[in-house]
C-alpha cells in the first residue's frame, strides 16, 4: 500500500492541486458575485422598487385629492351650505354626479351647522361627537392643514379598504363650515403590489403609524400582523415607525433561516410606512447554480486528468519493469531476469525432486551471417530463432537470451533424455527453416543452424557448474561439425 502510494503520489498531488485550484476559483467567484448582488439589492434594487411603488401611489392619490379640493372650493357647495342647506335634493344630485364621474366608491359632505352627513343617496346620518365612528369628522375639524387622507374600512362597502380624502370647507371669510371629499378603494394598489412581488420577488407591504400591516402582497408579512410583534422585524419597528422624513431607510434583520434586507419609507399623504423586503439569499440561486456547475466541471476535469495521468504512469511503470527484465530485440527474458527464474526453479526441483535441465543454444557461424548479409539480417535471424524456440516449447519452460547469439532454455520436470530429444527437435526445425521468407531483406534462401549443449541439474549442484557442463557439451557440438546436440552426463 505504501509503495503504491509512493508510486502514485504524483497523481494524488496533482489531483489535490487541481481540486484546490478549481474549488478556490469557484468559491472566490461565488463570493464576489454574492457580494455584488447583495450590495446591489440593498443600495439600488430595493430603493428603486420603493420609488416605483411610491410614485404609483402618488399618481393614484393625486386625482382624488384634486377632485376633493374642487368640491371644497366649489362656490355652489359653499353657497348651498351658507344659505341654510335648503334644497337637499340638489346636493345629493351633486354628490352622485361627482361619484359617478370620478369612479369613486363614495362621495360625501358633512355640514358643520346641521351635522348632517350627505352622500349620493341622501342623508346617511347626523354625526355625533359621542359616536366613535364619527370621530374622523371631529378630527378633521381640528386639523391645521386643508385636508387629510385616511385609510379606513368603508362603512358601506365593508370588506374593502378605502382611502378617504377629507377636505375642509371654508366660507369666503375662511371660517370652517364642513367637510367634503371622496373615498376610493385601493384595489389598484393591491394589484400593483402583487405584480411587483411577482416580478421582483420582493415583499411589499404598507404599515400604519402603529405598525399594523394594512396591505401586503403574498410575502412574509400578512395583513393584520403588527411589525412590533414579528420576530426579527420587531427590533427595527421603532426605527421604521419613527421615520417621518421622505428619505428611505436601508435596514437589515435576521430570521431563523435568512437575512432580510428592508427598504422602509414614510408616505406623508397616507401616514403609512412602505416596506420593501427581500431575503438576501433570494437572488443568489443563479449564482449558486453557477458555483455548483463550476465545481462539477472542475471535478470532471480533475477526474479525467487523474485517470489519464494514472493510466500513462501505469503504462510507463510497466514498460520500465518490462524493459528491465526483457531483451529488447527478441522480447525474451534477459540474463538478469533469468537468474532469478533459475534460482526459483532450482529450489522447486530440490523440493519436488523433479528433474531440471538446461539447454545452451549457439548459432553456427553467426559472424558470417552478419558479415555477408549484414547486421539487420543477423538481428532478424535472432528474432526468428527466438520465436521458433518459444513456439516449440511448453508454457512452463523458460527461454532467455543468454548472450549475443546464445540462448538458454530451462526445461522443468524434464529428464536429460527428454531434454535432448526436445533440443534435437528444435535443432531440426531451425535447420529446416527458410529465414528469408519472413523478411524482405534477404534475396535468396537463408538457412541457419544451431549447436546445443544439454545438462541436467544434479543434486546440490551450483548454478555455475550446470552451465559449465552445458557449455562443454556445446563445445563438443561445435567441434564435431556443428548443427548437432550434445549432452553432459
Ligand atoms: P560459431 O559460434 O559457430 O563458432 O561461430 P560464430 O560466428 O557464431 O562465432 P561467435 O559466437 O564468436 O560470434 C558471435 C557473433 O555474434 C559476434 C557478434 O558480432 C554477433 N552478435 C552478437 N550479438 C549480436 C546482435 O545482437 N545482432 C547481430 N546482428 N549480431 C550479433
Ligand atoms: Mg557464440
Ligand atoms: Mg556462434
């Protein structure tokens, strides 16, 4: 395991470096994008949404304000009040016409002298200081400004939140003589909030001066909630409600799951506060997606690189191992590798008491082949003899390139007699082979013969001794005319 780790340490390190590189690049990119988005949200997007909503409200409020102002300053209205409210049908008709023309839900006039509440269908009631529902009138009576806008539940149209513009009527000397105005629903406002919420994924709500939620899209805040009691937001409630200036406040609070950015501004026309909220993680989804995608691509590249590197390192290592053990020309085992195999075979023989033989093979007059036909043909002959030998031996037998044009064959579990016979067969095969058939270099038939010396390992005999005996036998073969097999007794 340690060896393996050592061999593949390079691959491991490279993978770690790649992973670290890809990971940190993705993380840095993600953090930079997140900061930019959060800053953009807090400083631009939320205030802009606030501005949009605010200007839309102002536009919606402006027309009712003008209409109410015209009603309060209409000389017909003032004269009718000053002349003792004689023909009530006239004022009712007037109120009905205003309501129709302006599309308002109600139009009304309260006379300070008679305390009659006139509306489009006649006299609704007489306002009384003791009736809580008439408190609005006594409040408007006291105010310094010319009008007030007030959100209230319409008594005639109960479920609808209605905004009333209560305008003070004064006579020609400036004396207060009554209140007139129209009421209109906030349906358009509600629709506006919903559409903004859908488009920008932001919570938009209106809160009254006591913190009660009056209008809200389907965001975090619900109608009838009070921001002074909501977890997280309650810490900011005092700041939000105390703000009576026109600038907006940029605030932030935490819930259990999220950080929420808030843009809060005061709407003096209504006495309300407009809150635009956004979870700071809300817009981060695409950035997070890109982060994970980057990480996945980085992982895939790392994996592919590691696999490629691993396979080439493996192939390289295997090639090194092989080239250390094999002969490049014939791909047979080389002498060093053979030594190891031979030692193992000797031990096996001692244990199993099976005979073990060696055959030394030397090509006859090889120098001549080299000299006459050239080294390339010489190489070709070496390769082909190696191949013929490999083909004619058993799987368990081992053959190696012993020296220049000498081969050594190890025959396991094989008597001297059998080994000599195998050697003889091999000699015959080689002698009968036309070496020119498998190469384009030789023009005419090319015959090559070999001489062999065979020896069987004796009990406790040394390696050198066996080889020496095989060499002696080979010498005999050479001396006695070559192309023959001799064995050592
Ligand atoms: P003999 O063994 O029959 O007595 O004669 P020989 O000509 O084979 O004599 P010797 O064994 O002395 O010659 C060996 C020659 O083999 C010398 C060398 O140039 C050649 N030789 C050794 N290795 C290679 C090789 O890898 N390629 C080629 N082409 N020739 C080689
Ligand atoms: Mg030789
Ligand atoms: Mg030779």
